[in-house]
C-alpha cells in the first residue's frame, strides 16, 4: 500500500486526474454490471478501485487542486 501511495505522489496533477477518470469509468462499468443482474469476475476489484479513488482525491486535495 505504501508503495502505491508513493507512486501516486510522484505523478503530476494531470496524470492523477487522468488515472482518476479511468478509475471512475471502470467503477461505473462494474456497478452497472452488478445492477443489471450480472455477476462480475472479481468483486473485490470494486473495493480496490474505491480506495485508489480516495487516495488520488486525497493527494489532489493536499496539493490544493480543485476538481
């Protein structure tokens, strides 16, 4: 976990926003698949994506970036 945070902190704001958009898109697709009645292959992926999203948002807020 600490390594992931260090990697995220080493990225620029633009890179973090791009990763955040990718995470949000994947999270949306997984949630849509669940709501449509389908089973997803890796249900734990949602938890990982939510935490990654929170980490990115925290780093951006620490840097004073407004979204």
